[in-house]
C-alpha cells in the first residue's frame, strides 16, 4: 500500500513538472519576443526620443540663449566663399537636396568660433570655402537611406551636428585668387584617404590638412575622424535637431 501511494505521488509530481514546462515554453514563445520586439521598434524609431524643431515658431521659442541664434554666414563673415554642394548635383547623392542657395546657416556659437578661425587664417594669407553647414533633418534621413554607414552619414535616430547647426564642412583657400588649397581628397569622398589620420600622402598635403585641423581645434571645433573637411562643436545635447526649410531659416536669421 505504501509503495502504491509513493507511485501515485511520483506520477502527479511528474505531471506537474510537465505542466510547468509546457507553461514555461508557452510564455517564452508568445510573450517575451513580443515585448522585446516592441523595445526594438521603439529604439529604431528616430522620432520617438529625438526632439525635432520643425517650425520657425518653435525655434523662436527656443532661442533664449544667444548662442542658439541662427546666423547667416555670408552676412556674419563676409570673407567666406561658398560651394554648397547639396544645392547642386555635384555630391555623393548625385541630386539637388537643397534649393538654390547663396549662403548657409549656423548657430551663433559655431558662427562666432568660425569667425575667429577666419581671423587666424588671414595672417597666413588663407581663407575658407564652405561646402555645407546647416542641413535639414529630412535631408539626413534621405542620405541615411542611401548610405546607411555612420562613419560618413549621421544616423537619424541621433541626428547630426549639421541638423543642430553646429557642424560645418569646409576647406582652405588662398586669400588672393580664392583658389582651393590641395587636400587629401575632394569633398564627399568616402574612402580611407579622406580619414583625418591617413598618412600615405605627400608631406605638403598632410601639412595643409594639419593647418586646417589645428586652426579649427584651436577655436573649439572637433574634427570627424573619417572626413578631413568635417568639424563640429562639442556639447550637441545643448542644441535641438532642426528640420526647417532654408526659406524659413533666412527669415529667422534676418530677425537677429
């Protein structure tokens, strides 16, 4: 009789273990993946956690700090020259991403730092040619769709220094005839040769690259390691991402 009772107890114990196992498999299969997918979807949604300013009214409300003001670079630094590649098709996208432009924009903090760069270069008989500065967030999304490589195009889930108005793409020029100084590559060259630390270059080219880097860093900019022409201000969290048209930016800048 005792053996029979032990058998019954063992039988029910095994049945309970099987039931627990079945419930565990069911819960794992149907509930855990669903929750983890939701988490991944949220992480991949660039608009979920990123604040994007998309109207002139909103940006006017955010400009309590003078460093955040939008500045027209042509007016603020008249000696600058412009070759705004995304306002034409001579770029890696092979299409016009901006309307026809004669100037571009930066936050006042970045524009002031750039003005100091121009003053430092003037004594060396050098100037600056601007390829790009402010870039609408929607354009960054288009670029990411085509390239999808964070070494060369900003991930829209984070936004870029260009979207925030604190990044600038540029090169050196001679003050006299305004010709560009030889550099490792042309603008928008996505190869190792364009990296800031690439060494297999003539000494004269490396010297030109270092002159640009040194003067930009002296005035508070940081160079992107994969693009010799790209510089940005630190502290990007202080600047909201903007997706405002150039027409609206012109109006915003004219108020200051």
